[in-house]
C-alpha cells in the first residue's frame, strides 16, 4: 500500500506519532452480540424450568430460574437495537435498491433455509407429521419454530428502513424520542392483548410492527452521552427490570397459571424493556472499562458466530430438553441448567463454525 511504503522510507524523526484507532461508536457491538448470544440460549434453556418442570413457584429453585430467565431476556431487544443503531445512523446511506439487495442476501437465504429445516424437523418429530397446508400456514403466520419469528421481524424492519431513515434525517431529537416512545407503547399494548386477553396475533407480514420501537430506539440509545448519571440509571433499570420480571412472573403464575409466566419474559413486557435499556447502556460503556476484553480477537470471532448460534441452538436444545428435566432443588436446578447451557452453546457454535467454512452453506449462517 502506498501509505505503508512512504512510512517505511521516511526518516525515523519525521514519522508522525502513532495515533489511537479512531472511535466509531460501534466498538461495543461485537461484545454485545456475544452477550446476546449467550443470553438468548440461557433464556431458552431455563424456560422449561419455570413453565413445566418446577411445580412450586415459591421454591428457591423456581425463583432462581425465573430471575435467570428475567435477566437473560434483553437479548432480542439488544439485537434489534444494534440493527437500528447501525442502519438508521445519520450518515450517507445506500440507495434503496442496493440496500434491499444486501439485506436480502443477509436475511433471505437464512429465512428460507431455516424455515425449511425446522418444518422438516417438526414433521419428523411430530406423530402425524405436517401437511403441506399446515406448513404453508406456519410460514404465513411467521412462526414455524419458536425463535424464527425474529427473522420475519428483521425482514419487515429492513423493508421499512429506507423510509425510516428519511424520518430520522429530518426529525428533531425530541420528535424521534416521542416516535420511539409511542411505538414501544403500542408494541407493549399489542403484546399484553395477545398474551393476557388472547387476542389475534400478527402474521408474517405484520410481526415486525410491534418491534419498531426497539429499532428506532436503538439509534437514540446509541447516541446517549455515557455520563455517570446515565450509568447509574442503567444499573437501576437493569436490576429493577429483573426484579419486576421475577416478581411479576411469580404473581402471574400464582394468580393465572404457569402458562402466563411467559408474559413477564416477552420482549415487549415492561420488565424486559427496562432490562434491555439498562443492558444496552452498560454494554456501550464496557469498552471504556475493559477495552482489551471488548476488542479481543476471541470476541470478534464469537460475534461472527452469534447469528448462526441463534438459528441453530433450538435444534440442539430440543434434543437435550427431551432427555433432561430440572430437579426441584436449587443446586440441582442450577447444575442442570448450566450443563445444558454449556453443551448447547458449544454444539451450536461448532455447527455454525463448520457451516461457515462450507461454500454455499455459509450463506445460511
């Protein structure tokens, strides 16, 4: 490179001082993706403990499993907020046609491949299988498997991104805050109506709408000055959200039944909103306190695996859950959960890493 050649031939005394790498404001995102990857697997590992395996919601084991679940549920909001911070940033954007081409390449292939994979898995593991009509309905509903809704959400958000960018570039900061707040409030109301009142849920074309608040909010949170006061607020939100989710889940379980516990853990519940805000701010602040950790080569490599691990891990976890039940005592519950977590992460990361090495296959990860 020409710059390197000039530096090599210049006298030592004339060389400029070495400058620190320019900060782009995205240094925290690799470590945040790794944290989100671990959190989403943790959430799914411990879900059966509070829903099925532990019958006593007042036992230490149940309360611990609920607290772990509440702590880990910032994962989906985190991923959405990172996407919003990157794609809505007020810098020169791609023309819509080029943007759609790149996003289709990124999300289109995984959407098709993993929908087909999990439909096949369900057909093989369901007693009567799945008919073509049932499979088609599952895809149109935007479900297929419990985690794949996220791909439909991303696809919808990507479709609106060029238009949202126009709003971002022309609206005042106060207007954007109000926009994000209204979107989050509508999303929270929608989720409460679906879970608590059994109203109709969205389909593949509309699943993204309740999550737009996180997408727009991600840009706003990524721009907040990391003052000591904000860090204190973030810790309060994180701990308060976990406490609210744990207590709220207990109340729902006792008063309405274990099936309603999930409401306290869904992405648009008030407790998860608080937890997610706190987690994102604290993860943003982490490079200042632990720069070697957040910029390490291992973190960069693991971050590259996070999307694939998200897609793969339910297939691994389902097999482990079929062979494992959570014991009712606290030490046994924790040991079982951590063992399943470690095995799921290791297997999912290995499958993803192997898949990314195979030409053609890597596009699915």
